[in-house]
C-alpha cells in the first residue's frame, strides 16, 4: 500500500531510522517489537511511530506489536530498497573518496559505478579502489551506465555548474554535499547534506540544554 499524499521528508527520515532499529533487533533474534520499544530506540514517541506507519497501511497487531521481519520487508519496500541504485560520485577529494567505499551504500543496494574529477593530477589515479574518471566523460559514460543518482562532493563555487552538467547528462537525482543551495529544474530531486548546519544545530542544542534527539 502506498501513501495517497506526499509524505514529509522528516517522516521518511524516521522510517529509515525505524528500519535500522528493526534490523538491529532482528540480528539480536527479536521476533516482535512494540511501538513503545521502537519509539524508545528511535528517539521518538509511540504515537509518532504509529502515525508514521499508518500512512502506508496497518502493520501491527494490538497487544502483540509488530512482526520484526515483516516490518523490515515493508519498510525496505516503502523506501525503495528492493532494487539496485546506480550511483556516480563527482569529486574525488576526501569526502568523495570516503563515500566511494562507504559500506552502507552496498548494504542498502546503492552501487557506486564511478568517481569523477576534473583535476588532471587526480584523474586516472586510484582512490580507495576506484579509478578516478575524467568529469568530461561523464555524459558519455552515463549513456552507457544509466546511473540513477549523482553524489556531489565538490567545492561550493563549482556545485551549481557541476549539477547543471550532471542533469544535462540525464541524471535527475542528486545528493549534494556542497555547502550551497542548488537551483535546478523542478523535476530534479535534490537532497543536501550540510554538515556545518548540522553542527550549528548541535551547538544550539548544547547551549540551550535541549535534549539531543533524532526526531524531527
């Protein structure tokens, strides 16, 4: 069952968090889990757990909770993790190099097909097992590889131009690590990871003695 209306990004983030909690529970041999237990480990409330899941159907049994294996399967389906996602990484600096070998990609079905850079001193070198390709070949490579997602790990001043070239190559989903907002066509899906903003939010929480929580 699919939601009938757009779901908030904060809800999607919590679904990802629930999935990780459930997978850890499954590894411990847990067969059923209550909304209270899922909320405690996920840093939210049982009411929020039930509300988030209700967008997609009815999964639990009153008095028994959720079947862990079944809910893992459902959340993986909802989050689109039942297929392979092809990924290009653009930028072979420290962030790009680290991402190219991040095991979480493989575990979630994301396959890094190539890592790109435009620095002639870097192109052709090997970064964590990946041979860095010339960014100038990305469009031609994309016609062959048909990637689904591009991860941008480039300096802020280059991000907009690089993103436009990525989109022109036919890639319409971007994970942006550059510290700038991208302005692209409405049909392009962009998610930005701004580590400075996250640190500022954490600093605010410390200064104001707010509890640190993963709930949005």
